[in-house]
C-alpha cells in the first residue's frame, strides 16, 4: 500500500447453557472502569452519562482513558478518529471499547480523514458492533487501524467503502473477526498491510469487493521488514470478489502462517495466492489446510504459489474450478522446494509453468505430490453446490479421506476433527444429524453447567 497509514442460548436440554462471552474479554479483564453513552438526541456539553448522553462519536473519543466503554445507541452518525492529536491507548487489562448497539450506523467520514473510523496509532482498542455505509464521503476505509497493536475489530458490517472495508497497517496482534465487509469500490474487503506479526482474520463474511477478499502484503517499499509473520486466517466465507483482479485470499511476503477452514466460492480472479511482489521475500512455510475453494468460470487457479514461495504445506483442501482449462494448483518451479501437497480433493489440472496443464498422473510423476489425493465433482461432494452449501454429504468422497492434524482440531462450524476414523477433507467435517456431541466452543464462548 502507499503510506496512507495507510445464550444464553436456548437448548433442548436444561443442563447446558451456552453463554456468549465475547472475545471482548480477551485478554482477561474486569468490568469497564467507566461507561459513557452516545445518542443522536444527546448533547456534547453534558457528562456522557446514561441520562445525559453525548451526541457525537468524536466527543466520546476526545477524552477516553484505559478501561472506558462507550455505548452508542441506535441511529445515524458521523465517524470518529482516535489518536490523531496524541496517544490514546488502552491497556491489556483495560482496553478502550466502542460498542455499537444494533442499529448503530456510521454513514459519513470522520472530521479528519476520509475513513469512517480511524485509529491512528491508538493501541488496545476494541471496535464492536457498528454498521458502516458509505453515503459518498467514506472514500478510503470503513475502519482504518494503523501503527498500533492489540486492536480488535469485531462484529461490524461495512458496505461500499470507497477503497477498503477494513485496513490495518503496521498493526501487530490485530484481531479482525465476525465482520461483514462487502462491495469495496476500488480494492479489498480486508487489507492487512505493512509488516506485522500475529494478525488474526477469523470468521468474516467477505463478498463482492472489487479487488481481493482478504489481502495481506508485507509492503517492503513502505518500511519495516516487509513480512507478515504468524498470521492466522480461518473460518472466513469469501465469495464474488476480484472482478478487478486479486484473490479470495492474497499473501505477499506472508510467512509461517496458517490459512485454515475457509470457504471460497465464485471468486473471479485467483482463489488463494502466495507470492512475492512487494514483500521482502516469498510467501514461505505456510500451512494451507482444510479450505474449500470453488472457482468461478472466469476465475484463475484455485491455489496460486509463485516467486520463490517455498516450504508451503497444502493438505486437506477441496480445489475445484469452473474455468475451461484452469484447475487446482499453479505453482512456479522456484516454489517447489520443500513443497508438500497431499490428501486433497482435486481436479485433473495442475501446472508448474503457468501454461502447460498436467493431469493428476503427470503431476504426481513430475512433482511427487498428491499421491493420496482424489478426484471428485462438486455434485458428489456437497449438500448443494448450486446452493453454496458446502457441507459434505454422507457419501461424499471427501469423508474420511484426509489425515488427522493436531493443528486443525475442528472445522469451520466448531465440529471436532475427526468425527470418523480420520479427518474429512474440506472446511467442514461431516456430522451426522443424530450426533448430539456439542461442537467445540469457539474462542469467546464457554459451556456452563446448571447446577
């Protein structure tokens, strides 16, 4: 990127309560130290209490301290910026939280930058529960978070942002989860840019964006070490992106990271890409496991590995392509060193030079890969490929065709792997309708027992 800086759930038995403990509580912390309120009928000259709330988000952001919770009532608002005039940070034990109640809409840019919400060097911040729609003034990001650490962006819906739905830059330990980012007009749904460590992009719905669905770029040209290291991209649903180019999941200079349990379908450029253009090095030593990728008829290859991106492991994925001649894996010759691919469901199309298409037997002979992989059609694999239900059928060829991996202990739904003698292939583990075993509780949830 250019340097823009740049419940209780009711269950049939009365024994178990699933209590939603939002990962707002991670790391462990106590109750808010102070709570303030914002409403469209408020007054910025008051004290921000529940009975005398403020009117604008920027007023609420002006004097926040560690441990503050800002509750924003439903209504339409102008965005806000935090940290622009000096440090405004929470702490690990006491983050600063902006909590939008259902129906809280930001429809105009903040008063300083072309973004809806902008965290400019502000660390230990939680942004939770906002709807951000572009009425024409949000020409950059719906949510922008740069030169900071330990920011959580959660449960937001961002539509038609000018350039990016969510952008981070030089942001270590950022968590982006449970958001919807759609129809970004120029570039990407979620963009993790510039060098960083420990980024988490989890359980987001990313669709209809002009460029990439999720883009990660080490951006050596912008300073730092030019690498994104130890990222986790998991359980996202990514579709109908890339009409202007890009990938469902893009990784430039991404290393030692995991891409797990994602569902990608109907994307119009590449599926998952690992490469080097502006990163300091190739995208190396990553794990790509248990993803389901169904490419559009105008798409490129399901998995694209280029530019000396060595040491990657590709296991337990479903790769299918509706294109006339493109298929499962396109990997350059200089990326084959220490490359491992096996126990996938594939189609009979591979290439190591971007042009010559190999069938599975040729691919195995030339590379030694995918010796235990199988070929199958979507109609045999899924409950409804045409309806985009990519759960497996009882007789799916992907059932019990994978391997058990301790680093992928559950599927996208939280179902434990394996449910049978070994793991299923793809983002979903088959679960019998008669199985009453509760799914593994995702982070932020606990299973409580009524005594």
